[in-house]
């Protein structure tokens, strides 16, 4: 299948040139209507920061298991800190995915109304640089995501800054993932089984090697491979609901590599952009008409997230 993931450049949107800006809005909107994924150049992550993050992730995942396990915090549904190998499975599957991961969350001020809602970030004593670099990357990806959502707001007929207030202090998560070498024929498990994301949008670092696949509207799987300077960005279920499926959340998976590559680890770092819990996800009026009647019940981001985490067995 030769269909490819469209590529856009964020510098067009922030160029101050209204034609370039509008072309970006139309291109990214069309990509999300047609395939639900886009490759983005011109984001705010410097190359040096990216390589520091990969180095620090490698340092963390190479720590002895008993050290990693002390950062596995009970009772918070894996929202912060470490989640061990095979603990998470896709909706409707019993096999755990072949991965372990870490969660960095939002930094909240003492006087924030969401202070008691979010667990504290977990700090790794052994690797102070891991904590620092993770937080920096979190902030750069959050900033990138804000601009992407500004473009999408315009595409669906909203004020450009519609999402800004919902993203500020949102429940976003940065998740460095380690897919360890595969040591025996997996029974049914893959590195990450076919799923859609829960959130508004996902910004993915590390989709440079093969493995990530996207399902198009004909049900065919397409390899989604980004250039080294690109982020892969997809629509999540929250945004899909909110836009009454005008912007589509796409099923994707991470397949196991060919046998000759089983011995190698794979790292990827998705940033799951979540709004604040009290954001209403009701279908937008601008996305409902006779041809496309309202498809979803009214709900809030917090209610929807809890329902999905329950389905995944995380709460």
C-alpha cells in the first residue's frame, strides 16, 4: 500500500503570512479527516534535547528491575512513574503489550484548582538528569500541541484560541516507552496492540523506525514512518467526539519487528495531550448538521478518561 502520511511544517502556521497559515490549517485539517495522522516539521523540540531524552530513557530502563520497581506507585492507575513490562493491554485484549514505560505529568502550582486532582510527579533519585530533561521535553511538546490545536480550531470553525484555556494545566502525559528485545516467539502479544488514543491529540517522538502502523478508512495497514526531524501527530478519541468525528481518531498499532531484529530494543516517546477534567466534550455545533447528525452523548473529559481507564484495567 503506497498511501503515505502527509507532512506539514509548523513554521508556516506561525510565519505571520496569512496565506501560508491558511494553507497549513487546510492541509492539517484534510490530513486528519482522511487518515487521522500527520508528520510535523518545525516543532519546538531541538535536536540536542531529543538526543538527551533518548540517552536518559535508556539510562533509566537499563537500571536493575528492583530499582525501577520502587518507582511503581500503587493506587494511582499508573498515571505517574514506572509501569512494568506487560502490565498494560489494549481495550478488548487479555495479552499485555510487550513494553514498559514511565509517566511524566503536568507541573501544577500550589494554588491551582487541579492541585488535588493530579498525582505528584515521581523523581528518580539515581538519575537527576532524567527528571530535568523529561520536564523540558514535556513543556516543548505541550507548546507544539497548543499550536496544532489552534490550527484545528480554525479548521472546524472555532476561535483560534478556543483550546488554550482547556490545555493550560491539562492532564497531559509524557510517556517514554521501552520495547525490550523479544526473546521468544510471542504467543499473541505485539509491542502495542491495535488501539485508538483516549486524549485530544498525541505527539509522538521516535516513529523513525518501522513498527508503527496506521489503519486507513479502507481497513488497510499503512507504515507510519517519520523523518528524524518530524513528530508524528494523531487525533485522539476526545477530539474525535468533540468534533463529531469530523476529525478522525485512527486505529494504530506497533508491530513486532522481523525476527532478525528481535535482539534490539525500541524506544518511543508519545506525549498524550489531555485537557482539564471539566472540559465539556459535547459535539460542537459547527460539526453537526443534517448530513452528519450528532453521534455522541454529552460528557466531560474527566468522566470519559475514567471510563476508558477502567476499560483498560488501569483503575
